[in-house]
């Protein structure tokens, strides 16, 4: 769901950028003004894209950290359960051994 929203937002921004550039190119202004607008728009778009990339990287890092912590908790829980079970098995085997020794 999140990826779909991000794709839609990226498509919208891309369309807006393309529309802006085409609008500037076909505007009835002097070439110097048009070049200035293109430069300004390009710089602004690059800044926005850089911010979005940083935001996505931060989200990915946060998600990876969360998943890592969840995995570690799950692993520790599993190891703890296995340790408890192994102690139970050892105790049961020791009882069986004692019974066998008494026979």
C-alpha cells in the first residue's frame, strides 16, 4: 500500500516537472529568461528529489532497524525456549539413567 502511494506521488511529481519544463519552453519569453527559469526549476527539482531520496533512505534504515530488533527478539526467545527444552530433556534422561542403574 505504501509503495503504491509513493509510486503515485513520484508519477505525479514527474508529470508536474515535465509539464513545467514544456510550459517554460513554449512560453513566449526571451531565451535568457527561459534559460533562467529552466535553471531555477532544475535546481528546485534537484533539491526536492534529494530531500525525497534522503527521506526514503531514512525510512528504509528505520524499517531495517525495527525488523532487525524484531528478529533478534524472536531469535532470543527461540534460543531461550530451546535451552529450557534441552534442560528438560537432560533432566528426563538423567532420571532414566538413574532408573536403569537401579535395575
